[in-house]
C-alpha cells in the first residue's frame, strides 16, 4: 500500500512517477524499499491517467456516507411521532373523564 501512496504523493507534487522517485519517497518515510515492487508499480501505472482514475473513484465515498446517516434520524422521528400520539391519546382520555 505504501508504494501506491508514494505514487500518489509524487502525482500530487507533479513529479514523474518512476522507480527512482518512488524509492526516494519511501526511503524518506523510513521504509525499506523492495525494488521489484517499485518497478512493478511503475509498470502497472504506465499509460494510466491517474487524475481520471481519482475523479472516477472519488464520488463513490461521498455517496455512501449520506445513505447511512439519515436512517437513524428517521427512526428517531418515527419514535417521537409515536410518543406524541400516545401523549395526545392520554390527554384526550383524561379530558373525557372531566367532561
């Protein structure tokens, strides 16, 4: 994973993503570099438009987060409505006692 992060850092810094630069980033982070993995990453990224890949992957995360958040609110709202209805019914019942 750290090799991909190194490539992302290089991309953000607008530096060429090559084996030498990946090695420098990883070594600066205190990671022992496996030159085979660095070479494989460079080969895998060859011809890939990283900016386009980021744009297509980015909308996935924000879309998932809001779908989870509203669910508890709906449950709370329903519970509040049910409680209010019960209170109203109790008040009506008491009112009928006193005519």
